[in-house]
């Protein structure tokens, strides 16, 4: 798996639960976050690089970019897709802006023969028109330090995210693990 903009490795940790034997490459430009990622995933390969300048990306079965492409001036979605042997998963905040980037990537890569895996049940044009946006929510526990940092009382938050999973093959040809734990719901 290639995790682009890996930060402290959250997406890789989540993916490893589904693919425990996978070899992981994390690309991240921030040294402090990379050091944290190394503690969580000591066997992963950490590459210190600027994703916007990386060309080409090393090929991997699964390529992920979680909460990262929205931070870039020119998100390299096409190059990430070119590196994805099986699938590309892009996750962004569940906001109008985050969804708009996800939709742009979805449309651009479907036009390059990518096949839709999730969340859409079709490969046609997205029917949602602004100000509607598609997002999902995952309940995340808040630790005491989390609550203090966010000046929050609740011990959980519902993290909203937009995402797209695109693959080389139609959805029914992908490994079963790819679908385990898929969220549901549309906002
Ligand atoms: C919001 S964090 C998300 C981190 C992680 N993917 C996660 O889901 O927790 C975005 C990460 O992308 C990294 N990033 C942003 N632009 C980058 C670039 N051009 N090259 C490499 N890393 C970049 C940032 O340093 C940061 O660690």
C-alpha cells in the first residue's frame, strides 16, 4: 500500500487492519509526523518527499490519500492513479470543499477508464448539485487530551468524510477484504 501524505500514519493503520500482511510505503514531507508514523508502523517504508513533485509514484496495489490532497495546490490524483495496480482510495473532509475535490477526482479518473468501487453504485455523472454534498460519518472516541485540545465535553465526535474508491477492475472482481467495514449513509 502507498499512503500519500501519510502524516502520523492513520490511514495506513486503518488499512493494515484489513490487510495485515501488506507492505506499506508512507510518503510524507513533515519530519516530526514521519517520526510519529515510524513508531506506529516500524516496518513501513517512510519516504520524505513532496508529493506534488513526485513523478512517477512507485507502483503499489493499493494507493491511498487521506485528508491530504486538499492541502495541495495541484493534487496529483492522476499520477496516484497511474501508480495504483489495483485501487486508489481518496478520502477528504466531509465538507462542500472536500466533496468537490473528491467529485473532481471521481469524474477525471472515470474518464480514464477507472471503475467505481465505492461509494457510488454507478459510474454515471454525480447527480448531486451544489449546495448538496455527499459525506459519511465515523464515530471517533475522544481521549481526555483530545477533549482538552478541542475544548469539548463529549467523549466522542462524528467525523464527517467524503471519499471515493476507484479500481482497475469492476467492483465484483475485487478481493473481499476491500469491502470489509465499508461505511454507509449519505448527507
Ligand atoms: C491532514 S494531514 C492527514 C494525514 C493522514 N493522511 C491522516 O489521515 O491522518 C495531511 C498530511 O499531508 C501532508 N502533505 C501535505 N502536502 C504534502 C506534500 N506536498 N507532500 C508531502 N506531504 C504533504 C502533510 O504534511 C500532512 O501530514
